[in-house]
C-alpha cells in the first residue's frame, strides 16, 4: 500500500463522517421544525405534498390552524409517533 492509497482511504473515511454528521444535523433540524407535529400556534401540522428535488425530496406540512408551512426531509407520521425508531 503506498501513501496515495492511504490518503484516499482517509479521504473516504472523512467523507463518510461528514455525510453521517450532515444526516444527523438534518434530522435534528427536522425534528426541531416538526416539534412533534404541533405548531407554535397550537395547531397540528397536516401533510400537504412531497416535492422532489434533484437528489432529495422534501415533504410539505401545513398547520391546520394558522396555515404555516414547514418543509421536512423525512416523512412524519402523526398516527404512529415512534414508528421511525422501530424501523
Ligand atoms: Zn400554526
């Protein structure tokens, strides 16, 4: 193994760590926005539609009380709150 191989292995490892961190950040941002499906006005977020981007897709939710729109990277299910963690 030469030093070039080692460098590419290290780069690959760094990339994996960065992607994992980005995923975690996106997930926590999602959860903060989602706020267990409760809007700051006290209404519930209702699923509106999914929007496809080039590499990802977002899911639009709208508050049933004030009409505030949030965009999430993952689908949230109000009926089965813990479903995400069981999978
Ligand atoms: Zn609201």
